[in-house]
C-alpha cells in the first residue's frame, strides 16, 4: 500500500489532471466536430450552387430551343399558309418540320391551326401515334399563354385594322413558351410558338394564331451537352428521385406541375475533400497535443506529489523534534488532549511524567554539543523501548522529555515505570572513548486525580519535577497541592533573587574543614543561603542555575565574596573558601573585583581560596586561564571542586596547577559499600599528593569515612560528620567548642601516651 502522503499527493494530482485531460479531449473532439460540420456545410453550399447552375443551364437550353424554333417562324409564307385558305401541309412539313429536324434535331412537330385543331405532325397522318390527350392537356397552359400574348400584340388602329406589335419585354424573340413533357416514357423539351405576321404588319382581324409546337428529346447527347456547359459530372436522367438519400438531384416538371423525371449528378464535395486533406494533419496535431498534455500532466503529477510530500514533511517537522525524531511539545499536547478526550482512558487513569536529565548542561559544556546531542538520542531510544505500547514520549525542550502513560490508575503503577526508567539510566552512554553517566529526575501528575486538562496536568508534572530537583537529583516526585505554593516560574525566581541581592536578603553559611592529623579547623567553605519570605530556605541547587542563566550570578557571587572576606576577620588564620561559577570568570573585571574586595576588607590573599568546577574550562577560554593564573599569582589558592564527578577530570589537572583538589562527595558516600569507590578515592589522594596538592574530602557523614580518609593521607575533611554549614555566629561557637574538644582530645592522648611510657 502507498504511504499516506503519496496517496494524498495522488489525490490532489488527480483533481487537477482529470479535468485537464477531459478539457484536452473535449477540445480535440470539438475541433474534429467543427471540421466535419464545416465540411458538411460547404458541401451543402456547393451542392446548392451546382443545382442553381444546372437549373440555369436547363433554362438556357430551353431559351436556345425557342430561338432555334423562331428562326423558321420569321418567314412570312408560314404565316400566310397557316392563316390563308390554302393549307399546304406538305410545304409546311418540308419547310418547317423537316428543316427544324435536320438543322436542330427537333424530332417531333405539331401544328395547331387558328381554329384550335391539331393539324400536322412529323409528316402527314403520323401524329396520332404519339399525340395523346394527356400530352395535349400538358401543353394546354403553354398554348393558352402564347395565344393570349399574341392577341395582346395586335394593336387596333382607328381604321378598324390591327397592326402586329409584340411586347418584347415578355419574350425577346417571339411569342413562345418552353417546357418539359413526357412522351411514351421519354422526356422531351418542347417549345410552343405563335406563328405571327411580320412586325407592324396590318391585319384585318384579331384571331387566335396558328401555333407551332416542337419537341426535342432530352437524351444522353443533350444531357452530356448540358453537363458540359454546367461543368457537372456523372449526369443521368432517372425516374427515381435520387441515387442515394440526400444525393444531388433536380426534379423535372411538366407545365401542369407533375414530376416527370429527375436529373442526378455526381456532386462535387469540396468540404469532404478539405476534410480528407485536413484530417491527417489535424490528427497528428491532436496526437501531439495529447502527448504534450500527457507529459505536462506527468510533470504536474510528479510536482504535486513532491509538493504534497514536502508539505507532509513540513507538517511532520513542525510536530517533531528533529534531533530525536520524537514528537515535540506541540504534538505531545495535541496527543494528550486527544487521549484525555477518551472517557475510557480517563476512567482507567493515566499519568503524565516530566523527565529531566541531571546536569545536562555540564555534558554540553565539558564534552561539547555533539556529546549532548548523542546523549539525547540515546536517552530517547531508551525511553521508546521502555514505554508501554499505548504510551507516548516527546522531547519538550533541551534535556526535558514528557511521557504519557495510559492505564496508570495510581502512584504505585507510575512508580513501577519510573523505577524502570531510572534503572535504564544506570548503563552509561558511550560516546567515543567516553562513558557518560546520566541520572534523571522525574515529576508525575495523575489523571483524573490531579486534573483532566492537558495544560493542567503538564503544569503539575512540571511542578513535581521542580520539587524532585530541589530535593536533590536522581529522584522523582508526585504532584501534591502543597507544592504549588513553593513553585515559582524562573522569571519570578530571578526577580525575587535580584531583590534579595539588592536588599541584602541573602546569607552565607560556613562549613568547616578540619586538618586530618591535627583535627583543627583550617578552612571554611562559604555557601550561599537564601531564605525566601513565605517559602523558607531555597537550596542553592535551585537558585544558582537561575542566577547563572540570568547573569545575576556576577552580583550574587560578589556579594558572597564580600561577605566571606568581611567575616574572615572573625576567624584569624583560617582559610575561607568561596565558590565561583564559570560565568563569573567570563566577566572582564572579575579579577579586579576580587583584588578590590581583598583590599577593601584588608584580607591577606593567602587566606582566600576560590573553588571552581571543571566546567570553568568549557570552551577552552584563554581568558579564564589567564584570570586563574592572575589570582594564583596574587597568592589566592585555587581549588578544583567536585573532582571526579565530571567527564574528563584528569585532563583538567594538566591545564592548571591547582592548589587544592576536592573529591566529589558521591565517591565519599559510595565508599562504605563499594571497594571500587575506595580504590578511586585512594588513587585521587595519591595523585593529588604526587602533584603537591592539598586534598579535601567533602560530604563526610560518618566517623568511619573520616578515619579511612585520614589513614590514607587525605589532608582536609569536610562534611556533616564534622559540622553542617553554619551561620557565622554559630560557627564562632562551633570553633570555640571544637578548639576545646581538640585540646581535650590531645591532652587525653598525651596522658595516654605518658601512661604507656611509664609502663
Ligand atoms: P559544593 O561547592 O560542592 O558544596 C558542597 C555542598 O555539599 C553544599 O551544599 C553542602 O551543604 C553539602 N554538604 C556538605 N557536607 C555534606 C555532607 O556530609 N553530606 C551531604 N549530603 N551534603 C553535604 P549546598 O550548600 O546545598 O550547595 C550546593 C552547591 O551549590 C555547591 O556545591 C556549589 O556548587 C553551589 N554553591 C553554593 N554556594 C555557592 C556560591 O556562593 N556560589 C556559587 N557559584 N555556587 C555556590
Ligand atoms: Mg564547593
Ligand atoms: Mg563540592
């Protein structure tokens, strides 16, 4: 089956192509239709003009016939013989009938005398054989017309005589009428003419004239002559109307209107001829047009498919994260809304999880963005694998993922999945030679318990995530209504923090570090504290990243430094350690500010220690190195904090000669159960010693840990086992107490030593 986007493309293409193709076909059909129609019209017009031509030629033939007949009638003797007392039939036969027959081929002749009696035909007494009543009846109208015109031509004089003056406007030559008749099944041309006196001749009486009637057969010869004159071919005389239905023909009619025959001919058909010439050319053009259309349509089809496919890709891109291929925030929300619309899903319960990688920024900063991208893809793949079949996972932002777990009615069920997710993260992500360890924090909201709206559930899962992060990383929290009061947006935190810096609402807690041999407090670490009105203490892990993001860390860090330098005078001889974030190093006047602060509070640089994490080297910024060197040259001690927690810790030792190395507390806490952790700690201590550094172990919570570290040569110890971070005045008390305790411990040890020496 074709993929959906291809089907969609084909549908659009068909919507354009089918009507287009139909239009092309219709255009071709109309062109051919017009050709056939115009050929037909022109054939019809040609046939009409041929018919007119033939009719005209027939008329000409009849006129010529009349003129030929007239050539004998102009002779006076005929008039006198036909009107006089002596009726010489033989003379008439020889001088008229025979003469006309021999000269013009008039095969038959009739004479009608003044009394209206047929007297003479073809020779004496033969006429009865072909003269029928029907024939005479047929001739009657012509005879009457001629008689009438003749009588009208005799103009009366006052003397009572008449003179002959025909009106030649009626007939140019004589008083005659022509026409066609059928004699014994043959068609004849006839001409009826009055036998008249000479022009202007006087006659005594106005009597009807004798009439001469001549016939000439319309035979093949005559027809051929007519055909030649009219330039028509294949002319035939027939008794049936047409050779083929609608074929060219004219009807031949007797004077009384009856049809006596038909002439057919082979019609010239210019239309057909034009059609037969143009059709092949047009067919080639039509084929070319259809071919061209097919090519254009194929192109349109392809382009449309391409367009539909790009559109589908664009839609997909707008709904997916390009890096991981997972749905993005927008689509997750759409899917969530759709899922929550299903009452069955709500009935069975569902969980929305926010899933966030801890310290992802460090991965990007220390190993580069390629490593960060790699980790995101690897985690996305793992999430896909662990996700239940009907679940949804999406990448919401940089290192944040969201999950929808249907069929999740309670916390226990959600916890099962979350613990599976956490287990899945134990396996480090391999990136080239590096093994990247990733931990995650999760926040969960349950539907319908925490709400039914997508927006609400997302917000609550986010609040729960914030809670999980605030309480230390690598854990999860479920949403609880009380969390909402503590949760503020990043902007709100930044605003309040600025206010706290400006209005001196921050504080510093000091955590002592003891010398592992003498037990004396030799250094204290200054740690920022923010007691937020209403909500209480906010852990640095929550507000320091916000301060770094907003640039507020510069002011905040300076505030802590100033406070630590000021307070340092309370504890002479003790080193004060201050945490400085990488952003502070990017500030162009950071070192100047440190120098100015030392001068302002008149503190010996030897008493200040600055703690940096390895992320300070991210981006391999030369200026940072120069700043570190300048500080070190002033006599300030530089410590590498959280050593071992990063990704390429060892390599950073080469970059800069640190004074102090602080072993990450994760190693210390792991020491109890893990021989490997103990081995790593021992190695770090030896490494530090070899490089001439002071080694500090932080996060010591148990005596056992302190003893082990001391026994292995760690120089300084820091942790709850010694003291929690304390406000300055509490530290005063602690130091006083601690001094006494150390003194007592030493005295009892001294007593112990002396006793054993006595024995
Ligand atoms: P850090 O510099 O590694 O500080 C040590 C953290 O470990 C402190 O957490 C401290 O309270 C905690 N800690 C000390 N002993 C123990 C122990 O025995 N067990 C346990 N579980 N924790 C112990 P805190 O104060 O929450 O600070 C967290 C981080 O915030 C610091 O880690 C540091 O990176 C940052 N930070 C704190 N104050 C400042 C500051 O003024 N400037 C900067 N840039 N960062 C600061
Ligand atoms: Mg520190
Ligand atoms: Mg630390």
